[in-house]
C-alpha cells in the first residue's frame, strides 16, 4: 500500500445506495441486473473464417493461427503438444505449500462430485416388460483453459475432476501459451487431475480443432471451460456438432445480511467478486441501515489497500449496490428475482432461510461460509449459472459428463396391451406405419 | 389402396444397399449420416423482427402477428386464451377408445418419469461443515405445440408430464390454430396432463411472448417442445434469457438384426420412421444377407399399401440404407458411431447386447419392443437426441425441469482449515481480495 492511497482511504467509494421503499426501486434494480453481451460483427466474421479453415485443413490451419495469434514459432502440431512428463515436472517444482493446497482442493472436489454420479436403473413390470435408464460417461471431452491473466488452476480442477469422476474416457486440455508463457500452476493442476493430453493452442482455432478433429487432435464429444469472446462465439457455433457447457456471463455475488457479523467481512466479500472484472456484480441486501453504513465505511477504508483496487472501484460503481430492505422475507423474495450465481446468507440463523431460496447457483450459509472457500476447495463446483440463469440451470457437475439412454424391453404380453394403445393414438395422429408396426405384434 | 398402386407392388423400392466390406463403406456411411440444417437468411431476418416487436410492444405485436400469420380475426390477447373448460370439454367429447388410450399412455409416462425425480442431499463432515445439493423445480415453463399436420397429442404428454412430475409451478402451452382449426386430441392431452393455461398462438411470436413476457402472458423460465424452422430459430435466439430443450433434427431409427424375427416387422419399423418426413432416416444393419433380401422384398410389397407411401419412398431413397455387416460386434461398433435417436435390437438374444451400446437415445430390446410403443405409451420419453447428439445428451426427462443449487455451510473449524488452502491458491491466481476474505475468517 502506497502512502498516497493511504491518504485517500476515507474518500467515499462510489456505489449505489438503494432502499426498497423508493418508488422506482424495482425498475432501478432490474436495470442494474440487466446485462447483455453485445453482438460484435468483427468477432463473428473472424470466428466464421477460423472455423472454416480448421474444418477444411485441420492441423495446418491450427498451426498457422497459433503462429499468428500466439506468436509461437512452430511448424507442426506435434510441437504444440505438451508431454505428460512436463505436467508432472511442473507439479514437482511447485513450492510445497502450493502443491499441498492444490492436492487438498482436488481431493475435496473429487469427494463432493463422487456423490453426483448417476447410476443406471431398470424395473420390471408384472407382464415381464422391463424399462429403465442406462447411464454412460462421455467418450472424449475437451477442456478449454484461457491463457494469460485469466489462466486459473482452480478452473482446471473444477472442469477436469467432474469429467474424470464421471468416467470420461479421454480428457484433452487446450491452453494458449502466448509467446511461450506457460502457467506452472495450470500444468500442475492438469497433472493432479489426470488430464490425458494437453495442446498449447487457444482461441476459436482450439475450439474448432476439438469440435471437428484434425489429423493430430481427436474429435471430442463435448467442450467445457471458460474463454474470451472469440472462444464463447466459437463454442456457440459448434454446439450441436459437440455438446458445450454454458456460456458464462460476468460473475455475481449477492449477500443477504441482518446486520449480524462483521462489516469488514462483508466489504471484502464484495471486493472478492468485484476484483474479477469491471462487469462483475456485487450486491448487498441488508435489513439494518446502520450496518450498511458500516459496510460502506469499511469499503472506503479497505479499498485503497487492495492491489486490484482500480478494477474493484469500477465494478462497484458500475454494477454494485448496497440495498436496504424491510425484512429477510423480502430479501429472499428479491434474491429469487435476482437468481444470483453466488448467494451468501450472512446471518446468525442462516440455515433457517435456505428453504426460502429457490434460485441461486450456490448458497453459502452463515458467516464462516465465505465464497472464496467455494471457489477453491470446499468441494462443490465453482462453475455456476450467471445472468439469472439459476432460474433454469445448475452448477457444472458430474452429471454434465454422463448421459442417459432409455431402455425399452417389451415382453410379448406387454406388446399386446401396449400395441392396442399405440395403435389408437398413432391412427389419431395420422401415422399409419406407426400403427401397423404395433399391430403386427398383436396376436389375433 | 388403389388398384394402380397394387399393380406396382412388386417394383423395386429405391434404398441404398451397402456392405461393410466395400472399400468406401465408412465414407459412404458418414456422408449418409451427415445432416446440417441450412442457414436461411430470410428466416433469420423475420425472426429478428418478430422478437423485437414482441419484446417492445408485447400483446399488440402478438395479436397482430397472429392475425397476419394464422388468419385469426382477433383484437385482444384475451381472445387468444382457451379456457380450461374447453380443454376438458374436448377430452369428454373424444371417442372413449381414444380417451382411454390417452389416459393409459399418460399414466405410464407419469409412472416412468416419477423415477427420474432428483432429490436434494447433504452430508456433514467431522468438523461440522455441511455440503450438499438442493433440487428445485422450475417456477414456470412454456410448452410449444405445433399446429396443423404435426400437431401431436403424444408430444403434449411427453413434454407436459415430466414438467408436472418435477413440480413446475405453472405450465403454459402455446399452440397455433391456423384459421381457427383446433386439434381436439391436443386439447384433450392438455386437459389430462394438467396444463395450466393455453394460448392459441404460434411461431416466433409465441416463443418471444413466453421468453420476454407480455401484458397477458407471464415470462417463463424454460421453453420446450418441437416447432418449425421459425420456432427453432426463435428458441436459439432467446436461449440465455430462458432455458430451452434441444433443437431437434430429423428423426432416426437404426435396426440391428441377426436375421431372426420377421422381415415384415423390420420393413414396417423402417416405414414408421420414414413416414415422419423425407429427411427422416431409417437404417438396417444385418448380419444375414438373405434376411436383408427378405426385408427389401417386404418393403416392395408393403410400401404400396401405406397411405404415406410417397413420403416413405422419398425418405428411404434419400436417407435410408440396408447394410450387411460381418458380425453383431461390428454392428454395435457402427451403432456407437451412428449414435442413433432410436435403436432397435431385433435379436433373439437382445438383452445380451445392451452393454455394447454406448450411444443411443433409446434402445428397444427384442422383437416385441417396437419403437411405436415407445413413441406413445411404454413410459420413457419420445423426445430424444438426434443427429449423433446421443454422444453427449439425454432423452427429455424430469431432470430437465429441475435444477440444482450447491449448499456450502462451512463451520468455524472448517473455515480455519479451508481458509488456509483457499488463501494459498487465491494468491497463486493473483486474486488478493479472494485471499483476504478467507484470511479474515482465520483465528490467529
């Protein structure tokens, strides 16, 4: 902390102060929540060209784009694959505290995701008809890991571990290494999680290579992991050819407070969200006006001490809010409207309020359950639905790397009973071949 | 059947005959499977305009588009809502055989989907930390039902029942009624399944109304159900604002045969797929060349007797195939490559081969398990992954109308242990506010 920023510590930090009793509160809140990624024609056109080139010429195009965009002086795909020995060497060279922290985090994430594993089931009816559902892991999955500043080892853990727990046959990671810069923590995380192959490629060309396959890179069945606007657009385009995870929006936290707990903790939890980027959203809903003042004061006092204070300040000013509410019941209703990615229940009696929450990616219950623990090592996944999509979608999980097949084994007796029903309904829909295929199995 | 078609009964029906031993077999197969919906700029532009208009003016735009596209002389949204009494009246007026068939089908589909219901779970660690996953039904779902020829009551059952089993609060159905034509079976199916509201609107305007909400139609959280190219494009566009189910391609069946069973049954099962539309795909893989000849003969003989013979003939000629394979092991490997929507194991010993199949939407096991039973009343869903997406996706199910929220309740003791791990990893990622929010909970 420089002396200069210390002297500005008491300046008032710009962040919206709202009250539910204001007449225009709900429209103001909705405007604050609204976020739409802008369509960018330049990106669309670039992605179209990259997908086409990789689909047509495979390795040649990938190598050429990697030379051009990442400044790597390579001439073959083989030079862009990292041997497993390099991943393990990265893990061995880590300071022991980091290696142990990664290992503990990976173990906890693995244990939690084991509980999400789906199992096949069947049941047999009285006439011998057997119905069920067969659960199968995906054959091959691609994991995108961004390069540069947003290259996070925790993201490797959170995407690779559920895939491995599900039983995915082969997990292929791609991570760009601009000008050859490799992130040792990311490589170590790949070693710990048992990633099968790693290619140092990125951008839309990496997504295309995974989706279509090249001479060197095998085609995958699903692509997961975060990326920039080019990666997101490429994933959207290849959806259908392969599966994709959600396309994430800016990260969000909503903190519900009754004025219990520490204002400094709440302020720092808001910062932890805001430091991701300027578009991240940090909102406090609190029944206690004095506590809101204390949080604002803590923000003013702590902000200058933060290395990422510029990003935090912009995020709080642009998308943050401290909101006074009349009751916790009202706060829960607003939380369901907001459907936040992360919800902290910073309440003394937090457990009692979980049942009121219908829409959130993850609920952090009580003062000790700070979101950062969930981001790294509590066990649940940190890939969560953003932009109100918690209304209809779920955290990334083991279930995203398994899929189901219906099993329909009809007995001869069952075909008699069911065939008559199917025949009537098929004729009702004008589908006579459907009807006759059922009728042919009827014993007159 | 006219006398004219009877005289042509012995004409050879056009359908590809392939053999795995041909040198170009795999490329030929892949070309046969390849299907990409063509982008249509006219549709894109129309959908853009419709979405914008409905988002801006709500009911006014919906009423106007419905007048224009469906030829309905209405002037308010209220006139486009069907009262529940009309649904129940449609059910009461059905011939009793149809009413009973619909009821039996609905009960069986409900019983199967009850078994897919996810349940919340939590577990507590030694230090008091409690982790888990809370399962919540979606609040409100929109169900699109096509009008005209493709207006299928079975589709209402298959989409509405899993939503109701999941516990969805409100289910809103939209179904266009061009020139006022209503399908009584569709209305009856809505009554049986407990659909909450029905609007007689369709096209991109109906999708927009559900996704954005209007003065009369409440915004939903997810939209499911099949539709034409305008509906599919509109669903793609509103994805993110609301959830959507898969965008389906042409329907497909793959039949595996060892030459046991009846050639007529196999021929009719191929017809049942082909009668959907010209793009539907019907393929037989068989180890027995004589049986393939018998199936082709049955096709020649039975085709002229089918009311939808023109569609069937075009589909078989364009996208069908009778393929000789060397062994059932090879047939299963090809089935996994094809990843069909529907797979019939037309084998005497069919159960033994289920484990070899990794990728299929539904597996129909044995000679009695004809696909038509699954389409209507066996119990499993008939909305299944097409176009090889069974590699990474699942049948529509109860799970599609529930979503999960992670529960992270950290004890004070847990925050000490986990806080140190999180702090190390957060510093490693350069996210100091994450680190400090964890460190603040540490007791020195």
